[in-house]
């Protein structure tokens, strides 16, 4: 018998980048972590950018990642509920995860109550002020027209185009994104505006690739999950207490 009372959160693995050799090392490590948490995990939230790129054709999905898919299927089969938030790198998640792995796909931030705490969870891209250019591109890429047109490109060509675009985006924005901007953080501004509307005990985001634990008010905190590239961080909610933790490799 297991005592499943904890809820886990992780994001930004960017599997597939920068190459197969580096990606498979991170994938195996993440699967090892999943295996370690399975005995006390009630729920698992994968908060975006698990993949550096993902697109589902009607009869094909990206090659690789079989170890991760197998472990996720094992967890859901055992009764652990898993939620997958699409990020800006894997926004084209459609039905595969739900049909094959019994994992719910979420495309927008959500509000939930767990362990008597109010949580607000999302990948974090496009939230807050500024970044108008990206917000426009996000609307275009999420459109059914864009998805339909891309689906007609042969997978080998489409994947190469997408991987080039992903690498370019990361090279341009990576250094800028991994800086703590303090009170000027767009997500901090966003969370403070949300607190005016309603109280939340915890805001949980990814996207920034920085492990952050920021006090917003006496009873509210913003947690950024960091990543599984440089930091190997995750969050754990137990008995109403949310902790940002580093995985010991």
C-alpha cells in the first residue's frame, strides 16, 4: 500500500535539445525522478516545454522520448493523475497524450484548490505586460489555420524547420530570459494584478528557466519551477506547504 498525499510540479525539460546525446541524458534522469516520486505522488503537473518541439500528425508523433512516455503511462495506470500544460515550445499538443497516456492537456492557466490552498498554475509565456510581438505570434501559431498548414508539410521537413526555429529562439532569448529582473518581472506584475481580483496562496509557473520563490504578500508566493537543463528543480506540495526543491543527481 502507498500513501499518496503529495503533488509535484516540473517544467522546461526541452527534450530534444540541443541534440539527441544531451537530451537522452536528461530524459533518463527525469524518468529516474518520476520513478522515485511514484509512491507518494497523488498528482503530477508538467507545466510546459517538456519538449523543445512537438507536433502531432494524424498518424505520427516526434521520434524518441519512449522512456518518458512509458514511465508516464505506468504512473497513470497506477492511478496517479497527470496534467500536461502546453508551453511555447510544445503548444501543438492535441490528442495523443489523452488517448494513449490518459493525461489531460491544458492550454491556459488554471485555478485549483488542493490541500486547502488556492493555486494558480500556468506555463507563464505571454502573461503580464509587454512582449507584444510574441503574443501576436502565439495567437498565430495556436490558430487552426497555422496548424492545418503545418500538418501538410512532410514530418521530416516540418521537424527540421521547427527545430531550427526553436534553436534560433533560444539563442536570441535564452540569456535575457535567465536574468532575475526583480519587481520588473512580467510574471510578478501579473501575479500582483491577479491578487487584486482574488487571493491565491501559490502561483506556479515555468518558462523562465530560473528557480524562484518570491513572497508577494504575507500569505501569497510565486514559485517558478526553474528547469531540467541547468538547475533540475521541481516543486512539491505536502500538507499545504509548497517547497521548491533541487533534484540530487
